[in-house]
C-alpha cells in the first residue's frame, strides 16, 4: 500500500518555508506522495454548486492562498529526493494542453521522474468564464487534452487533429523522465467521485482518485471503472486506484480489501490544520497508527 498526503498547498502550508519543511517531514515519515489542489480564481459571487458539500458552497474560505500546483511543487522537488509530487486535481480543460505538456515534461525531468498528474473537469462555471473557456466544453476538452499530452510526451514528431488542438509533426523536448506503457510519459490520474469520472478513468486514465469516496461508495465506482475499461479494451490492472482519506486503520484496511493501491492522509480534513506543528502532529499520528500497520 502507498500513502499520500493531501492537500498541502493551501492554508498555513502554502508559503515557502512551511511548505519545504512539511515536504521533507512527510518524506522522512515514509509517505510515497504529496498532493496539491488548484483554483486559478474563485469569483466572489459564484452561484455554481460545489459538489462535495451539502450546502453547495466551497469547502474552505475562498480567500486562502491557492498557489499554482506546478510552480509550488517544482520548489518542493528541489528540496526532496524521493517523494512523488502530484496534483489532485489540476483543472485540465482550463489549460492549453500543448503548453501543459511542456511544463509537466520539464517538471518530471527536473524532479527525477516524480510527477503525478491528477486531473479533473472542474465545477466552478464562473472560474471558466474568467479564463475564457466555455464551461459546457470541459468534458470533451479534458478527453482530448489527455490524448494531446500523451502524443507530445511519447512521439518525437507529434501529429494530432482534434476539435480543439491540431499538431503537425510538432517536436517537443525534453520528454518526461518516467515511462508509462513503455513510452515517455507521466501518469494521468482521473479525479472525481461521479460515474462520469469513473468511466473516464476506465477509458483514459492511468489512475483513478475519487477523493471524497468512502469505502461504501468506492465499490460502485470501481465497477464503473472496470466496465468502461473493458469496453475500451483495457485491463483494470492498468489503472492505479487512489482511495480517499482514511481517518482510522479500519477504513484503510477496507480500502485495501477493495483494491486500492494508495490511501490518503486527511491532512486538511475534516478542517484546515492551524499551523506547521499541527500538520506534523497529524502526519505523525497517521504514520504511527495507520502506515505502520501495513
């Protein structure tokens, strides 16, 4: 079982010194990966419904620091040696996939092959409007962007003729340090707890991360992943499953029995940590009470 730390780039850990310290602390504690969250802007008067809360409002204060995940993780890469560095999730349809391919390939090369690209379609329509991307296109844009990323990472001369992106023998170097399926690439992990997200993971994902799924929810979602994978001619074994947070050992064991490959430490749940010392206490508790049992 792998263990990840979520989410690390908000609240009291967003600034340089505490971020560097918590990354080193997590690596020393044996965590396999560290994960970020993303929002470019959060319009003050948004009407969109946040899918992870009963009242439809965002889970944390909108005026917290939300550093860009690539830039933030790149700083941590230089201060660590082994811990993997992931986005959970990057809002993929808001980004130009050609530019993103270069950024992630460079990040993976410079970090020694430690990038994990967790992506999602997004939920905040007003944020899409601010960026100039039509909200109804977010699903097709996500699917196509994943294909564009892989073509640019894997092929020396990349050609692609899609609805949103066209490439004609495009050369993009450096390539990622990692290999996925035998070709240069970075694992693309589909985030989201809906059936649509599960099916996208089955069709296209190297992994699936239903962040808020409990053990009671996970089984049905994994059935959707497996069904979609089979329809696409893929094996479920090619899709790494990252479970949500484990608040106790029993939950972690249930995730393991259901086929999860990675379980998350709920660093910022059920509420934000207060400071660096609070974060270290939570990490130490998770390592002693849960990780040590595996």
